[in-house]
C-alpha cells in the first residue's frame, strides 16, 4: 500500500510538469495552425503541432504505466504517406490525433486539481500525525488560531496524532483514487478506439489466416513430393522386380506356370495400387501445378477431359500457391461434375485477373442445368472459395446452361 501510494503521488506530481508542457504545446500549436492555415505552411505547421502532441502523449502513456497494470498501446498507424499534404490529411482524419489533443488540453487543470488536493490532504494528515514533535515551536499568539486549537495541550496533541493515524489510510486511499481515476481517463483517451482495435484485429486475423493457408498449401506440396518420390517410386521398383521375376520363371518351363500366374496377379495389384496412388497425389496437389503454374496445369487438365473445353486463360504472372490450388481444384471439380451429371457437349472456361486485384474464374456448360447449389460438391467448392475471402455463385436454370463463377482476391 505504501509503494502504491508513493507511485500515485509521484504520478500526480509529474502530471503538473506534463500538464504545463501540454498546455503550452496545445496553445502554441493551435495559434500557429490558425495563423498559417491560409498559407502553404499550414500543412507543415499542423504536422509539427501534431508531432509535438504525439510525443507528449507518448510520455503520458509511459507515465500512466506507474498506475495501470498494463501500458497503454499506441494507436497511430505504422506507415504514413510520403507527401506532407498526405501525412497532414491522414493525421487530421485519424481519431487518435484529436483524442491526444483533448487529453493535452484538459491535462493541466485536471492534474492541478488532483495534485493539489492529494498533496494538501496528505500533508495535513502527516502534519497532524507528527504534531507532538513540532507543536512546541508554535508562537504563543498562534496557538489560539482555529487551525491550531487542538495543539494547545499535550493531551490534545496526542488526540490529534491518534486521529491522524486513524485517517492516514483514508488519505492514502484518496491519493491512490485520484491517481487511478486520472490514469483511467488517460487510458480512455490515449488508447486505440474500438473501431481501430477491430480494424487491427481484422488485419491480424487476415495475416494469420494467410499464413495458415500458405502453410497448409506447403504441407500439401510436401506430402505430394513424399508420395511421388517415396512410396510411388518404391511401388514402381516393386513392379519392375515382379516383371523381372516373371520373365525368369518363363525360362523354367511348365513347372512354374502357377508361380507365373501368382506373379502376374501381384503385378496387376501393384499397377492398380500405383494408379490409385497417382490419383491420390493429383488430388492432393498436382505436381504440374507446382512446376508449370495454373496455366500449364489447366492446359494438361483440359487435354485429358473427355469433353471439348474452350479455354480463355489470361494470367500475366504466377499467383500465390494457395490461390493457384484453389482455382485449379475449383475447375477440376466443376469439370468432374459436368461429366457426371450435366449431359453437356461443350465446356467453356475463363480465367483472368482483373485490374482491382481479383482472380475471376467462370465455367459454363451447355448441359441440362438444374444443378443444386446446396449439394455437397458445390458446398465444398463454395467453402474453399469463401475461406480465401472469395465469392461463389451458381446459375443453373432447368434446361441449361449452367454457369459457375468465382472471384478470389489475389492479395493473399
């Protein structure tokens, strides 16, 4: 309690110096801006004034750390425009600039009242507590004053000291309460506002989600490489070994017919497993997507599709891996659904990047239409796109055509 009271008193006394500097800064800055606002020096004057206010506000945040359990965070944006006019407009539009100014304006009168009240109450209580030690030094003519009536006799001095001792915790509490109230008011004005905190939280979540998506894409590529270079290579080697053993058994004549039959069945199982593994690898992350990008992967995909695909792909550069994977699997799943359900004869695919930094993907078929937008396959596609802040729309009237359109921001 003693340490908290000392820190509170220190906080209030430091506020007198801080308030004096803040008052001078606000008055000088406001006067300079008002005089120079009609000239080309208005913006530099405003920047100079707000810079001074921000420096003092930073000191106030550190001063509040004497009382508050956690420091007050800084609400200013990390980067500012390069031009003087741009920085002036940004600061004028930022709420923290005016909250800092409001705090600097009220700081001097507020801290003056709080500091004087705390010092007077504490000084009077401590003086009364120590009165038996100094009451003898009062001149006889002053002992009749109303303020010293309780110190005229040793008994009254002891009673006064006892009352001061009883009231000392209350005086210390008042000092702490004044400091805590001032510090909380400072935190309310100097910390980031609710809108800014929500914006910063949104930016943080967007960054962490982007890192999570990139990490997931990298993990899928690693699994694909491990399967391609490890298990798939060993299965291929096993198939070659079985083929060699089958050839050697042929040289043994009819006695090895049963063994050759078993080896042939084993080779068939190995080939089936290899085909399934290759399909699994392509489903995780096609190697061609890593090697040749979205354009090359789609070209290979269209070449293997049973229906004729008219493609219009305009990609000026490679996209983020997660974005390429989302677009590829979106188109691949759409083509699979068209083959199974649409009874279409032609498919048109358009992929391009727009000037606003959006990847647009459109898949259209001339099938029978009537696709259910809430089906499990389309729901999975929609969730994959929405996870990247994209939009997914499906137009499929009865009788066709069916058009699937997705837009994904490229800034991942």
